[in-house]
C-alpha cells in the first residue's frame, strides 16, 4: 500500500469509513499474509494504528520510506511504526 488518502468521497463519505475499508481488506488476507507498506503515508500510519497488535504479528510486513528508512532482511519492520 503506497498512499492511502481519502480522495474518493463518492464511495466513502468520511475518512474513517475509507480507512475502515482498508482494515477490512487487510483482515481478508489468508495464508501467508504479506503486506508492503509506505511508512511515509499518513493514511498507512492510520491504517496500522487501527489494526490489532496481535493481528499485526500474523503479518509479514515489508516497508519502505521514500528517502531512507530501514528495511530488515526478513522484512519485519513492525518496530519502525
């Protein structure tokens, strides 16, 4: 997920409804759950803040920052959030 910004106001009347749609999407992941996130995006930060910490531990999270952010070899970057 690169950039989560509330720009589609026709389908999502509030920003909260928009972020909730991404929360639902992430919760639908099955099997080996892999998520790539842009940690520079305020919307991505809002998404992560709304996910249960125990659920986050079930994800293989790969992240990047547009300038210079840490990405571990295993992809576990939860500690940068």
